C-alpha cells in the first residue's frame, strides 16, 4: 500500500534582503531544510555567485536552488520607487516568481515597506480586502498577541479596522491553531462609547462580523494577552510596537545606573544577568518567525531586518504553515459579504 | 534692613479623592508642611470629622486647615454628571474655593476625568487655548519626558496638537527649569512627510511656533527622552501610557517563569530582587508629583489614584512650584497670536 505523501511546499527566500544578507539567509535556509526535510522545496533569490560561495562555505545541500537577481533593495530605498527602479532586485524577482505560481510562498527580511509594496502591487489583493496589512506578534504574559495593523496604514476607516480584525482572527485560527481566537479593539477604555469616531464605528462592525469579538481593550491589556488579536490603525500600532521594542534597552540602562550606584547591587545584578537574559528571551523577534502580509493574493512573510539564521529558519517554516493553511480562501470567504450592522 | 519674605503659597488638597483617602492625603499633607515650612499655607477639603480624626492620629500641626465638604466623587462616577450631582463633593468645593481666589492651587488624586471636568468648567480656559489637556511624565534613560496629551482629548485637530506643544514647552521651561526644552511630534517616522493628515499639519504649525521644535520622534524615542515634550493626541497618549504602566508587571511575570524553570536562576534572581526594585524605582509615579491640567485659569494638579503619602506630598510641592511660575500668563502670551505658517 503506497503511503500518502504530501507535496513539498515550495518557498522562495529573498537572500539579499536582511541586514546580514546573504550570510544569515543562507545559514537559515540550511537550518530550515534540516528541520523540514523533504517537505520543503527551497529556492534562494539573489546574486548567484555570492550565494554559491556562501552555500559552499556552510555546506548547503544540493537540493537548495538559486534564482539569479542582480540588484538589492536596501533599507534606505524608498519602497515604491525602489521596486520600479530595481526591477532585477531579489525582492522584485522573488515576488514575481511567486506571482507566476512557481513557488507557494515568498519570504524576506528586507525593507518592510518595499516588501509590502511588492506584495500588494505584484500579488494583488484578496477579493473583499480594501487594504493589505501587516500584523506583529507581541509576546505576552501567556502566549502572544497579534497586533494588527502594525504600521502599514496610518489613516484608517472603520471598514479597514474591521477587515484587520477578520484577517487577524483567521490567521490566528488557521495558522496559530487557536480554535476561536478572541478579537478586541485597542481603545482608551473598555466601555463601548469610548474612543474616536472611527473606532466607535469599527466596534459596531466587529461585533456584527464573523469574529469572536470581546469589545475594547486598553494599552495595559496588550502584554496581558487579554485578546489574541488586537486591532488598531497603523499609526497607533507602529508607536506601540516601537515603544515596546525600546523597553529592553531602557531596562538595561536602569540596571546599569543602579549598579553604578551600589557595589552590592552591581554584584547581585551581575550574578542574575544570565537568568535575566533567559527570562527576556521571549522578547526576541527571531522566535516568532516573521509576520505575514495579510490580504494579498499569495503568501508573503516579512521578517525583522536584523534576523538571525534561526529567525530566517523560523520565517521559512512559518511560510510553509501559512501556505498549507488556505488562509486566503478563508479571508475571501469571510469578507465576501458586507457585514450587516443592526439599526440601533 | 527687613528681609524680603515671600508670601506663602496657599494650596487646597482634595482630602477624599484618592484610593487611600483620607489616610494618605492627611499623611502627605503633614509631610509637605514639614518640607515646605512657612512657605506653604495648606487646606484640606473633605469630611471634617473624619479629617480631624485622621489629623489627630498622625499629629498634624495646627497650621493645617480644613474646609468642610460632605460628598465624595468616586473613581466609578461619570465625570461631568458627578460634578452636577455632587455639588458638595470635596472636588467641587475645593475647585470653587480655588476659583474664588481663596487658594493659589488645588491638588487632587481623585477621579482624573472629574478633576479635568471640574478644572475646565469651574476655572475656565486660558485665553487662546482650544482645549485644556493633561500631560504625563514618562521616566526615560536620562530624566523625564512630558507626553501630552496623555488621554484627555481623543480626537484632535492640528491646532490642538500645536497648543499641547506650546503649553508643554512652557511647563517644562517654567516649572521643570529646562531653559530651551525640545518639543517633538510623536509619529511613525522621522521624515516630515510621514503620518496622518492631522499630524502633517501640526508639524507645520509647530515648526513655525514659539517652541524649540525638533521634528518627529518615534515610539522608540520616548524612553530615550529624545525630546523633553512629546506631542500626540489623547488616543495615542492614553494607549502608550497604559502600555508603559503594564511593563513592570509583565517583567515580573517573565522573571517568575524563568525562576520556575531553573533553581539556579531562581536563586540568582532572588538575590538581585532588591537591586532590581531599586533600579525600577524611577517608574513609580509617586516620584513625579502629579501632572498639571494645562490651559485652565488656575493651578490644578492631578495625581495617581493610588498615590502614597509621599506622592501626595510631591503633588503639593509641585503645585507650589506651578503657582510660583506664572505658567498661565506665559501660555496666554504665547497663544495670543495665531501661528503664521509660511506658504510652501
């Protein structure tokens, strides 16, 4: 009796995108192949001679393929212009490769704005989606919370916030495996009459939509993971995300000042340094395997520019999960009918 | 030759407002009198029998006065309605007492929304101010940063953001004693073309106004105190503030999990506990002496509901500084002429 063998997932990796490209990308690719085995069919996109050299250095397996792209979009390039000017960049070539159906997913740790633009312009939007978005995983007291939008769309209408909630919920259910993820609006109070006009309207849409909406949560509830999916516009999301990212360095500076003031404190803090580092490991974005561009016709995963090899590996494994999840057909189905808000 | 003696500053304290009223209020009052000596003329406002009893318990000096008020506005009361329904509340009585010119400042650790409403309705606005606001001090790597608006006005026009910047700057200069405080807009990027339409317009107003405007800062710059005064609408301010307040409890939970996983880590973290507590002391809002309501015709200082006696003392001392600073005449003067934005 023949065993049922699932078709390998075909993933393309922008090998030139991150701050440490192509070294971390090639190492991460090798780690991913080691983890996923024959279930992964991986292609690097970038400067072939450079990539071959790096692959030799780390002893990459023969199954790792390469697609040539002569240009690189840097972190400083203006997103949309760069796509037009650098048509042979690893990002543009890789995204077109995905759009042509030659791979099932595309992964990049490059310029976030450019990856978002390329995803939207080259892959197009899922039917029913007004604006694609990027969420971010925030580590919380229990598990993680998906904050969406994390900085993509700064001026949002209520309908967009509603769509963010629906897409985030489907992602959390189909990819993270939470059966009935809770969805909340980020607001200045729990009461339904609180907030801006846009947020008040989004509240009504979300409570009538196909999500497990639990109402408003406040800034203090994010790290408590009071909801699985926290919805906000990209202006608020970007500021919360960057504020949060600055906390570890702020803490280090507080501990340094304390140590400077007292030798005893310096000693005890020095002894606890390893334990603190282990405790704070959950704050490392490399643990979370990148974030998806939600609402585009394809699977596009974006990672932190400073991703380590492990971070790249986790992004590739995440891309496989998303490709297998049928995310986009679920999104299209959920957004195919406009939400009906009962007259109050 | 007679010595020049400054007139004592007359401060009224809402003795029933905080979560631990009147105990912390009366103890804080005694601490303030001990610190300020004859420079302070302090009056408690509240339930006189209760206050006399508490004053006896802690041995309050005879110079501490009491004004009777029979009602209390609680944290659960809806702000504006409570003012109308509880006309004999310590908050309403004390604020009217200030409005009548019988004291130079009023201090409360009560319901923030109600204190703001009372300040605006009873004291009125400074000429040129569209909407009074509350800022909050955020401890940063060096010193503190004033985030304004901290949650008062959720929907803001550009003119309001501009006024927040001007008022915050004057406060930082006249009360905190920084000669040329830096003012920045909280935004999703440093470039001047970034942000929402309202923020783009506020940028133009601030760069043409009487402040030391340094442009945009991002969420990650707040804890670095990249600017003395960081301007945002109350929606963003409230969320950043509450997110920040939740960080210490989040850290404790991370350290607890680490300690649960390893006995060695548990031991070293246990030894470092005191040092960590000392390092994190700057995060205690009691250290910062409350925040002012900016833009009202008077001096109204709001403190955290959970203020300790030391927190109450610091609020009273802060009120004295504000009363001596001539804050409001500087604000009226700065906002007396509309800002001129050069045509671009």
